[in-house]
């Protein structure tokens, strides 16, 4: 799970891949000393997301390039 965390940083994706509950993933990562506290989108992140969208990237491409989830990218572009 720790290796997957370093690869994707997404608890739900790890849970789906390993076919376990997301709380199991959180507990395992916490026990391994990894902080899984959700990040907060800051102004720099938002500026990068907007620029990538202006440059013609899809939401999925932006999520991949920035490390934010697809839903976070969508919310950021809709609400700010």
C-alpha cells in the first residue's frame, strides 16, 4: 500500500486496486507514518490548473499533471 501511495497518492484508488475499504488503507498508511490529511487547493495550484485548462488540456490531463483528483480539478474550475 505504501508503494501505491507514493505512485498515485489516492486512497480510493489504492482501496479499489487492493479490494479493501478505504479506512483500511488509511489505517495502514497511518501506521507506516504517512500523513494522509487531505490537501487544500491553494492559489498557486489554482493558477496552474487554470493555465493548463487555458492551454487546452482536459480535466483528466490536468489531474494527472498536478496530482489533484479529477473531481478537485472540476470543482476548482467551476467554483473559482
